[in-house]
C-alpha cells in the first residue's frame, strides 16, 4: 500500500499502489496544502491499485474539494472493481474516468 505524487508543470499525478485508503494520501495532501501550488489538472493513476475502500472514496472527495471545481481530476487505469465501487458510491460524475 502506498502512493507517489508528482507535480510537474501544473499537473499533479498521483500513483496509487495496493489498497487505497486514507493513509496513502499524505504525500498529495502536502503538495496541495503547500499554498499556491499552481495545479491546473490532476490524474489519479490506479494502474497498481487493487481496491478502493470508503476512506479512499472520502479522500477522493477531499481531493475534489481541495483542488476546486476548476481543476479536472481524471481517474486513469481503473480496474473493474474500482470502477464499480466508484459507481456504487455515486461519485462517477464528479471525475473523468478512463
């Protein structure tokens, strides 16, 4: 379980690994809370993620709130399990999904 966050030219990319719960969001939160972060787009990459629990959903919602409505958040490489969890939670309309 882990997370890597990379901020490059206004794009925040978050790479999730393993089970996605609230503990893994420490690094992205530091970048976002650093003040004038200049983030204009965000990608959350689920290529190495196996599951998304309710606290992970809460973290996605907090990310949406912190970045604001002007920043598009794209969820990429979501497997069928993660897609289904996002749809069941009725948050699929809040994010662009691949």
